[in-house]
C-alpha cells in the first residue's frame, strides 16, 4: 500500500455559508494537483468534497464528479487537510 505524499498548496476560507468552511488545493506525489476540494462542517463532523461540475437537466440543477479517488486516498486527503 502506497501512502501518498499530499501537500496543501492553498486554503481559501469561506464565511457565511451553512456548511462550507474552505476551498483547498493540494498536490499528490508532486504529480497531480486537485483544486477546489471543499472542506465542509456540520454540528458533528468535518468532511471533504471533491470538485464537482453542475449542469441543468429537466429544469433542475444536477452535480457530477470531476474526479473520483479511492476511499483510501480520500481518507488520506481528509486527514491531511484537517
């Protein structure tokens, strides 16, 4: 099992949003950069949301993932960001 080298490049705090706390940019193994990871918080926990794109379908806004990572890598990202 490879532990990724995750480096936080930028954190942009967000105020006035219900659950969104910040946008975070990271580098993984100096090979790939993910911009716009959302740091979210509710009354119980923090979590991350990977970048999404929105689109209209039948008059409703829908969301689709831009990037998908393994559960293991998502946990590493969360642990690094927090």
